[in-house]
């Protein structure tokens, strides 16, 4: 299987970014900082006991890392980036791996790393409470997000109940959806919706007829609703909506009655790690009660079934889920992006 087929939506971008990383490294770029943003092409350097590559959320990663360092005394260097940029970095560094632990925002991408035999099997503490996990424990989810309909409470007086409500005349020209070419969660939604509706594109064609658009990634689409330019976001990431609602923004979110997608966020230890003991401790901390409470406080679903979300958000049992064939979804994603662009592209 080729690199492109293993990483689907990330294949081309990963190769392009990997080329940039190689060129940057050849030019000797370094950074003295402990935490590295996705805009920084250089790999973590300096004094550390563990190197983490993390696909956000940035606020949660910083909180967990701070709590972990305080508890263990282990120093962590972090590269923050999208799933695509992290996969690109891993590919570029294959001959000289840097990362010890990797956290992605895409479940199927973790399977791709396992297929390349880059991940290490490790059964963590509290494994009996895991909700999502690889049978060989090469990766497992420490958190998850769900997709829903985020709406502006000033603009929408009668909240929607299901996806089809976006087709109502009251929402003509008022609906936005993240672009699946930029948002992996929106791509997962589109593919899963098709799988659960006999692969029919009728809903998306009807959205177009009602003036719906696709625009940007999750934050950009949500901003359209926050400002009132649009009334609702289809396939919005729930933890962003909860966080903004807690800040007093006039928004809310519902989970469609017919079902939606829950995106587990996988963590894994790389087989090439030079800091195995520290890596295991970090993974164990993610799944500890303290680490899982950090997850809940960031409005994400916890990775453990015995951890309650309390009143912060809807729990997993309250969200009706689509049945998703993740392998089929990954193999068909180029076609899904192309077809949706033809229908909803501006």
C-alpha cells in the first residue's frame, strides 16, 4: 500500500510539507523554545525527557503537559500541528525519528501508522475502561469530539432537530459547513452520512438549492455563526461550541436525532522512542483520573467509560451515532471531496 493510500486526505499535503521540513533541516533551522507551533518547521530541541507531537486542542495539550510535568518532573517538548503536518513530520524524520508520543485528531490515520509498523504495542493503566482502542493496543483514544448542528440562538428561535431541518425555507442562504478539503471532521461526516443514507447525494444537492455553502475549516465556519453572518454550522465540532457558549457567545449545539459522527482522538507511542519509560508514563497520565478531568474541562468526551462529563456537555450515551466503516470511509475520501466540491463548491 502506498503512502498516499495509507494516509488518504493527508497524503499530498504530507509529502509537500515533508519536503519543506527536509529543506529547512538541511538549512540548519533550530528553535530554542520548548513548545513549537505548526508554523515552526524545526523539530523540538533542547533539554527534555519526552517529545510529544500533538494535533491539539492546544489549550488542552498545554494543561495536560503542565500537570504531567508537575506530577512527574519529566520535561516535555511539544510540536503542535494538524494531523497532516504531524504525519508529514514523521515521514520526513523516518531516518532520524524525534517523537516519542503522538496524538492525532483522526482515528484512521493512527491505523496508517500502525500499518507502517511505526507504533509500539502498549497496554496502558486503566485499559479496562477504554472506550476506543486498537485490538493490539498500538493506539487508543484518550478523548473524542462529536459533530452536531451549531446555531446562533439570536437568529434561530426554534432549534433544529435533525440534518434535514437545514433545508427549511427559514434557513435559505443561512447554512455553512466546514470544507471537507480542510476539515477532517467534516470529511468524516460527509462520508458517514453517505454510508448511512444509501450513498445518496440528494441531501447535499438540496443544501445547495437552499443556498448552503462550504467555507474554511471548523473555526472559520463557526465564526460565521458567531458573527450572525450565518445561522447554523452543519457538522460543527462540539467542544468548540461548548467552549464559546461558556464564554457567553449566543450559540448552542444539538446532536441530530438520526445520528452523527463521534471522532476518537488517538494517542500512540512510537516504536522508535528513545524515552520509553517517560512515554509510558505520559500515556498513563492521559488516561489517569487527573488527565481525564483535564479532557472533560476542555469540553471533550473522555476516553474512559467510567469518567463522567457532569453538566459540562452531553455524554456519549446521549449522542446517537452513525454506524461508520472507517476503512471504507478512508479509501473513498478523495471521491467524497471531489463530489462535494462539485455540489457545494462556490
